[in-house]
């Protein structure tokens, strides 16, 4: 029963994206761009499923071999405590987090969340596993391996409406990447319908090539939230 529910959920997202893409293609006539957007974003999404599932045991096995950098210790920017850059070993790189490491964000929000909800700090085994295997699953793979270097791209707006937009980023080698996103508030409500499918592109994202690679990379997103708090 659980497997059927998961399979239905997995198939539902590509179906929703396909329906949105079809409507957009009919409206704009940009069949080639929308076909390319749907093919790549859905392929990455489907590939992410086994990567995520494989990460559940891999992260647990890799955590005892994690690599800490004592020279990176800094105070959290918004909460009490301190952050340190902790990485998974090289053989578990696809599930590593090249920006935040295993201890969560530098603000300290994740540490505060762990203490409040798990009774453990962010450096506890379970907290690190949750961060790397569940909340940010296959982060290196999704950010770096299938990511897009923002410093090599020029973004443009292909189509837009009152609450949505369809973006394209052209890389210096001519390859194109796309994002369809929207946020549609419900009348007299504090919630909205949110959708984001594709590369995490922004029109004003002009990053310096001198920045570290991990800071320049734009990951992929494949998300549909019918009841998002705003």
C-alpha cells in the first residue's frame, strides 16, 4: 500500500509538470523550449529518486568517516552556538553538501531546530543524517553534478504572467536551461499554490567566476506545493 502511494506521488509530479507545460506551449507557441525544459527537468527528477534512496544507507555508513575542519569554526549568525565545516568522505561525495556541510546552515537555524525537535544538537549523528540524507538528499549531485554554473550563463524571460514566469539561461557553450515557476495566492488566505520545475535560475543572478564553484552552481528543483504558507 505504501509503495503504491509513493509510486502515485512520483508519477503525479511529472503529470502536473506536463499539463502545465502543455498549457504554456499552447499559450506561447514555444514548443521546442518547453519540450527541452520538460525533458531535462523530469529526467533529473526521476534520476534523483534512486539517488535519494541510496543516500539513506550511504550517509549513515559514511558519517563515522566524516572529515571536520577545526579552522572553519565560526559563531552562528542568528542563534547561539557555532558552526564548523564537516564533510562526508570522497567516496560518498554525491551525498555531501559542499556549501553547508553536515552541520546545517551558518545561521544556526538547523541546530536550533534539532535541539527543539530531536533534543540533540546539529552535530549529533541523527541530526547530521537527517540533514544530509533527508532534508538535502544527494546535495552534491543535484548542485554540482547536474547543476549549472551561473557565472557562465545569461538569463532571459521567455514568458510570464501575473503570478508565474518561464526563464531560460543560455550557457557560454550554447546549451540552454529552463525554469518554470509560480506562486498563486488563494483569495482571503495566508496560503498559495507554488510550483517550481527546472534549474534554479534568476534573471539578476550575475555571479563572479572567481567565487568558489559550489557558490556559483545552481541546482535543480521539481516541486509542487498546493498549500504553501506565505
